[in-house]
C-alpha cells in the first residue's frame, strides 16, 4: 500500500513589460495556506492596478484566514463556497472603491485563484488570465477564457488561428469589480506528483507561443529561474503588455515503502 503526500513550492513574479509605463497586474502566494492568486487590472489611469491589487490582497487575506479556521479536511462543496464568498466580497469592495473615488470609475480585473489541498486543486477564474498544467511533458490550458473571441470560437464562427490574429483579443466577457454580481468559474482537479501549474496574464500567453511555453515550463531549473525565463521570453517578443507568472510545483514528500527500499534509502 502506497500513501502519497504532496508538498508544494510557490513562486510569483510580475513585470511591466517593454511598452506599458505602469503595471496593472498583481500576483501573490501564501505557501502556508497553499493559495495562489493572479489578477490583470483594467480601466482608467492607475485604476487597473488598484482593482488587481485590491482583488489579490483582499482574497488572499480573507481566504487564508478562512482556510486556517476550516482546517485541512474541507469538503469540495465547502471549499467552492468559500472561494465564491471571498470573490464576491472582493467584488463588492472594488465596486465600493470605484463609487467612492471617481478616478477609479470603470476599473475591473481578471482573476485566477487556486487552492491546493492534499492532491486536490480547486481553481477559480474570471476573465482571460489563464492557468496551465504541465504533466509528463504536456502543457495543457485548464481554464477557459471568458472572452468575446472564445465565445466566437465556441460558436464555430472563427477558428483559433483567426482568433490569434484578431484585434479584439482583449475583450473579456467577465471581470471582477464591474457588476454587482460576479460569476467565478470554479473547477476541481486532481494533482499528481511532479505536476507544474502555471498561472499567467495575457501578457505572457499572447507573447509566447504554446511550443515555447511548454519548453520553458519543462526546463529543469529552479522555479525562480523558470519564472524569470518566461518573463524574459515575453519581453524578447515585444513585451507589449504587463507580464505576470505564478508557478506552483507539486512534489512527493513521502510514501510508505517496502523494507528494502527504505533500507537502501537510508544506507
């Protein structure tokens, strides 16, 4: 009988890119809560960075506190509900800030939030910021963009190749802080040892092709170096937008082994 426990390593980096003066992306991780967040803000002068910063800070603080109180053995329904409540509260906070400060009117943000518990990932997202999973050398996008282009693709009106060339790539159909009711899409995934999860803003996914993303994600280097290389690649291709990366590496921490394997391991 083999009992696998997973450890998680977290890394978050953000960069303004080569064109934008300010950085409207925000990232944060909480290794103790096994929580990762990424947001790409939009709207007005500096308002985008206010929205993304509020979203990541608010949700990290509230969700980490709730997770600590709830413990490690949460049912999936309760974890989903906890994420929904924290996202809704952040949405109301951003709306309130925009109402109180006219210069923030119209601000909003995308969001990706992941909670890792044991071998489970509960992943929520709003907008077109993404999460990919690298497993056995294959990089797969595990979020679906909430964007006008994705809706056109789903309806069979355009091809993914046509979408890649479109000038409407930044039109999102969902955002945090825009309407009273926000719909966060939440999906559950089983985590396997050695999985790598890559959250990113479109400043990375639009500047680096899937083949190059796969090669960079699969490189046998520390997470900090991997994040730096991903951002460098986006900048090398033009860096037209802010670039943010959150990496979460799953690793096996221990298992019950046979007598001989344990003996050889300690020899």
